[in-house]
């Protein structure tokens, strides 16, 4: 077994690998860029080596720097995590030449499966179902248009070396192909150094199912069941779970055996994932097709660990050291249900715009600790957190926007989802936008709870964007009651500080709480709180200044995050943010006479919605534009975002040039 390994990655996956290595008695070496100098994974490792500036292309993607760090520290092996160099054959070959073990699959398998065009040919030869499409090289946009027409719309354009949702565009029309083909090429080149693109038929009502495989150097290859990853936005996974609510035992076996056959065909060992697209329109569940094989650990690997009890990182290390797997296919079972939510630095209330900045507050659910994969059957539901950030740290524009992975395990799917809601309510993040409310809303959505999933779930259920989870009348009344009680406590404290009232008890009072556009009359009696004339049974402890309050009302519970505002509070719970204006009853009647300032008209301005790089200007000064017409393309978090005209007009002035780095709210151009 190795005595020291180097982790050629960063963030949460580096922390995850270090924890397993530490349990195995293996020393670890971290490598870090300027941006990560104070990151948690650097402190966790036994040793750390600085490898360059913040951009990944100048640090984490330079193989020579990784190898130099191995030589400097005496590391015998390298775990690449995912992304970066994890699927670069040249990196694995360079390690081999230096006598350093690569904790991953053989070079031949990486090469065979890393090229999406060639991998489809190999999958077909191995007897794996493949999606109809064009698997040759595409010359230019006109060639792409002809191919798409021959296959039949809709089609998916994908970068051959792509992954992680990058370098993908769905096209329903010829215009979509013309607009998206070059963007896919650029994303492929910028993210993977390869601008080749292939086109395939888009499967209707698709579900994204993947099979986890694990093999050793002695010819043993197993499948560790499936994961459902259908909840996606812009082809980036948001929610994953294991097992899938759609897959039957017969279907699981058929998928698993085909994936093992493919792995055998390329001499695979270590951990890997075969991604499949499944037609949800087929009630038999037999219409599944090969998408790609990821020759590395997956972001969503924890849900497989939770239902199987297998530590995939440990197994990768043992396989790389030459050990044989200590279990067989019949030993792999399914215990309970696990769900993973990816907490991203993006603002769902503003169209999921990427958000960068400092984590002014970062407080995971207080009952959580970093739990290792359970190697025995648990007795009770539990929560696991995989993260790589800390309060005061920064989420920068240089890397992936994921902040943490929140994983729950429970005996049933419904219990695992409910535990997610409970934990998400207690997840406090401030300083940048995040998607915690959105994740909680998904966990409560009737369609999700019914297991009726497709990769179009988010687009179908939130076509106008996200405005918070729906709120029923009972929760609204409870929020009004809580807001009034808290306002009373804060007012009492202020009076006592001013020495105007000596009693520490809460005074009785009448309040008007506005939630949304509705006013609620709240009366505080000696032993009851009434909302709109009806008593509300609530119980909670609050000390002025608290930012989080645990509330019980009736038979239900919730954790409520609290922020003061000028006239009340912002209350966040159960996937929604509520603005509560709280005024004494005798003051509320006068509020209607207050003058409200009208927001400025920005409809004639194209404003950059996030920090990023201006990749392309699609118009010039003096040009007439129509609603929906592309005006500029901005790259943020390695993804290209097309900004379109909201109204017709003429480009009067352009304020930024291609290649320029833009701050949020920068005015790119003005319309007349």
C-alpha cells in the first residue's frame, strides 16, 4: 500500500480524498493555486505545494507542476479527483514514465472512452445500445445544419471531449444549430482543448441514469447499481439519487451487464461511470442508450456509497496499489435511499446567474459533521456533507461554482427527501447568491416526490424562473405570528435599553404583518397569538439578535432564518424567502400614504448580469435589433451565456469590447 499520495485537485473532492486516505493511514499532499492558498483542503493535507496562479490553465492543468510536486514530496501516487487532469491520457502517461502510480483506469481505457465519437463506436461493437446520430467529424456550421436535418429535430450538439454539462446545446430548429454550433466548439476548446463536435438525436422525455462500475487489475469488474441524475439545469446535474425510482430489477441487471461488457472491452479497472439516457415514454423501461463513459470518480459518488456501504475512494486507492476487490457482484445490494443536492453559488431568483464573492457567513446544518461512507448498515437516517469551503473564504470566477454537496440517507425515498428539506433550512450562506431555496423547493415538489422525472424537469416546472416554493395558508399564518412575536421582543428590548420600560416581559400588542400583498392582523394575548382572529399554536425560543429560529406549530416544525429590514424582517424557510413588513396596528393604517420611489428604467441598457468575460459582440453601433436577438455572449464559470435584446431598438453605443472582463451590472451597450 502507498504511504503517501498527492491529490491533483482542489475543493470538496480534495477534502473527501484526504479524509479516506487519513483513515487508511496514508499521508497526503495537496497542490494549490494562488486563489486556494487559504482553502480548507490545503490545511487538511499533511503537506502542501504551491503550483501557480489562480487560472487552472496556469496551475491545476499543468502536468509538469504536479509531477514536480510529487518528486519534491516523495508522493508515490496521484489521485486526480474529477475534472482538471483526471481524464487526460497524457497526464497518466507522464506519471507512468516517472514511476508514479495513477489512481485511476489504464491509459488505453481513458483514451478509448474520453473521445465521445470513438467511444460510441466501441460501445456499439460491445453490444451496448447507442443513440442514433452522426459520429464522424463535423466540418463547419453548414455541415452541422445538414446533419441535424438528416437526423431529425430535436438534436443535441456535444463537444467530443466535453463533460460536466459544458459544451452542450439542444437544437429544435436550424436557427438553433446556427447559433449554437460555434459556441459548442468554443466551449470544448476552452474547457478541454478539443473543438470537435458530434450530433445525436435528442430522446424525448429523457431520464439520465448512470451505472457505477468498479474493477481491479485481476479481471474483476462489478456494477454498483444505478444513480438517477435527471434533475439538471443547462445539462449540469443539480440533484442525484440512488437508486432510481424508475429502474426495475430487470432493467438494472440489463444496464449493469451491458456496462460491464463495455468496461471489459477496454480492459477497464478502477472506478468509472457509464452514463445512459432512458426514454421515460417507454413504459417497459427497455429503451436505454449509451451516452458516454466517465473514466473517473463522479461528483455524485456519495449516493452510491450510502446505499452500498462501499468507499469508492478507498477502492480506487487499493486497486491502484494492485489489490484485488474483496467482494463480488452478489455482495452488492441496495440499502435504503440516498439523495444528493449540489449547493451552487448561483442566484435562482435572478435566473440562476453565477455568483462570486466572499462567504461572509457559512454555517452548514449545525448537527452535521463530515461523515465517512458508512461501511455497515445504519440504523437511523443521517446527513452527510461534502464541502471544501469555510466562512471567510471566496468563491472565485476561476473554478466551478459548487459550494457543497448535501447528502441524506434514509430507509425510504420520502424520508430522504424530507431530511433534505430539514437540513437545507438550517444551511446558512451569506455574501453571495446560492440555490438552497431552489433545492428545498424541488425536494417538496409533488412531481419530484412522485418520481416523475425527466431532464426537462426544471424547465418544465419553472418556465418563468424561480420565485420561491409555494406557501400554503397554514405556513403563511405561522410566519405572520412568528414575525409579530419577534417584533414584540425586539421592541421590548429597545425600550428597555432606552430605559423607558423596566419590565423584561413581552408587552401585549396588536400588529399588522404584510406578507406579499396581503395584510394579516396579529394580536398578542397573554397566552395566545391570534392571526386574523384565529389562534395559532406556535412555540419557539428567540433572543433578540438571533439569525436562526426553530419553530413548532401544530404538529409541524421548521427552521427559520431571519434578517432585519427597515420595516420588518426577511424570513427564509422551506424553499422560499418572505419579506414581512411588521408595523404596530396604529401605524399600519398610515403606511398607505408613504411615497414609493419608482425604480429607474433600464430597458434600453444591456447590463452584464454576472462577473465574466465578454466573448463575443453580435451587433455593432447603428444596427437595428429585435426582441430575442443575441446581442452579446459572456463567459462565466466556464459557461457561455447569450444575452438577448428585450425590446426592439437601435444600438446607440457600445461600452465594452470583446475579450474584456466585466463586473456585474456593467453596461455593455445602450439602445436608442
